[in-house]
C-alpha cells in the first residue's frame, strides 16, 4: 500500500508526492487534519476555510480518477501510530513544506520514525533546497528546478476503491465542521481551477501596469496576480507559473510588468529558504543583538493597532480592508509592520502572529522574514521607517479609498485625513509619529554602528543574503 500525505500541495497536477505515490492501484490519499495546528502561531480560521476549498476541489478531481481524498483527524504522532497499526508495510509519500514550529517538529519526528526503514519518500517543494545547499549556487539551482518538466496528474485507479477504518472521506469530514459558507465572506476562494483562471487573466490583461500599480491598495487588488494564497496552499505549482511566464516573455505587451512579476517568484523562495535554513527565525531575530531592542510589549497599543484604531486613517483603513478581504498588497503590509515596530516600538515576536492570522495567504517563511526586515532586526537590510502620512497622500490622494473603508470620514476633507488632524471626529492618535520615528532611528543605528554588530551581520549575510546582484 502506498500512502500519500497531503499538507500544502493541494493540487492534482505537478504534485510529486501524489504522482509517484499513486503509481500503484493500492494507494491512499490522506490529508491530516490537526485542529491544534490551525490555532498555532499565525494560523487561523480564514486560512483553514481556504484550505477546505482546495481540498474540496482536489477531492472532486481525485474522484474522476477513481480515487478518494481521506481525512485523518489527529497530529503526526497519532498518524504514525495509525499507519503502523493498519498498514505496517506501507510506503509513505509526502512533499516537503517549510512551516511553523508546531508542524515542523511533529513532522520531523514522523519522518525520523519511517525514513530509516526506506519506506518514506519526501519530495522538495517550490525552489526550496534542503540538501547541502549554499547561497552562492542557490539562484542557479532555483532556475534548474523551475525549468524541470511539469508532472501530469496521477494515473486512473484500475482497482476497486477501499475505505480504511478511522478515516473520513472529505464530504463526511466537511459535514462535521460548523463553518461559515466561504461564499458569504469576501475572502478568496481556493482550488486549482481558480488558480489557473487567475494566472490566465493576469497574464492576458490584469498585468497591465503591475510594476507600478502593485504599490497602491487602491489598484493592487485587481492589478496584482492574487495568486499568493494559491501558491501558499499549493493549488498551483510555482514551476507552472514560472514556465507560463517564460512562454509569455517575448510576446507579451507587458514585458516590463512580466519581468517584475518573474523577479518576485524568485524572491518568494529566497525568503522561505531563510526559515528553512534557520527555523529559529520564527522566534529569534536574524541578527541576535537585535533581540534586546524591544523587550517589553504594550498590549493596549497592540490591540488598537490590530483593531485599526490608531488614529491614523490610512493605516486604520488598511487594517479594515485586510480584515475584510484577508489580503492587502505588499507595500501596505510593510507599512503596517513598520508602524508597529518603529512607531509603537513593539516586539515583532508579539505582533507578527497577530498580523499573520489576518492573511489568507500566510506563508511563514515570507511573512516572518519580511516582519524582521520591517522591524530592522536582520542586520543585513537597511532600516526603513515608512511614513504613514506620506503613504496616505501618495497612495490615495483623494482619500476616496480611505473613506470607502471608514464610513465616518466620508464628509471630511482629504487634507485633514492625510494629516490625521481630525480632533474629536476620529480615534485619538496613539503615538507621535515624528518623535517615535526619530527615537527608533537613533536607537537602531546606535546598535548597528558597533563593530560587534557588523561582524555578526557578515555571518548573517553569508547564511541568508541574496547573491543575485553578482550574477
């Protein structure tokens, strides 16, 4: 018996574990539902809802191949016991995934239990390199992976289907869950077909002006690819996207935008690789001397920040939009985090998971590394303190978008909104922007200028720094 274990690669095509694990008629496709995982360090219900969408469509596609998607309820320790009891001679197929500490540690124990017997096959994912990689060769290896042949769906099962005891089929599992219908909220829907439609519409039309429009929350909602949750949950492989981009490079009328997008596919894996290489980054700063910068949190400030009640309309509008949509563009994510880390001076370890919970597309390797960049704790990136007021006037000059998110400001002059001068009309400002930015800048640079800091920063660069500029 072959057992295919799914976690993130929730697609039928170009799925190494599914393709190789289903090369025999006697095979089971199992998704392990661990309830504790979905409330752990940045995980949330909105992400699980997207995951359910993906699983539902995958189940339908497997059914057409005379196969079923089964759900095991429990963690990896419990799954290992179940496999040993019911299928002690089985071969196990799974794809590598870089995830939060909770999942990573349980999966590591699971793998160590089975790999010595030669029964377990783990396939690499994205362009992440897990075996003897080094940063000097990383980019060329990434391109080699992206250019590999795309795998077809698994073969049709020619034998009668089986249903093991203690497992639910997907429809039974979904009936047991009391969840809000995903069509009743504003979050993106999951599924391989939706991912392919998004990619097609992006390459054909929506990409026009992408390299500029992606910075504005007003335009980015429609001008960005919107593939991020699909990439995170694996409804489409990064290799598929890369090769479609390559096909269009010479013929597209949006070549500048296409190059900009292609570069971000590379950066996607570059950041995830950092967490894969050094899992401790989930809790510790990339540059260890930075962990002593912000040692105390202020729960009241954090709550007002995450609730969108800071007194700064543009920032608050971004939080309102994010909570409603489960997505916001990259620049606004950076600004939101910069405000929490520099202006509010809160420890990133406290604010990071709170923000992550709001993202349907939460990808730990990207989110955590970007959080550290916007908090000035990597040691290899220059600190950048976003001006909330400048971003407000730059990205939404008429304040029309802000008013669309915050109805109470609909009759207020744009100038007053951009300058956050609203008196009793709006929330009281929770911090002095200029004074807090000045203090943050002085504190950060007083640490960075020391010789010990610079020495450690060189080691950080050797481990995590991009070599792309050299090629």
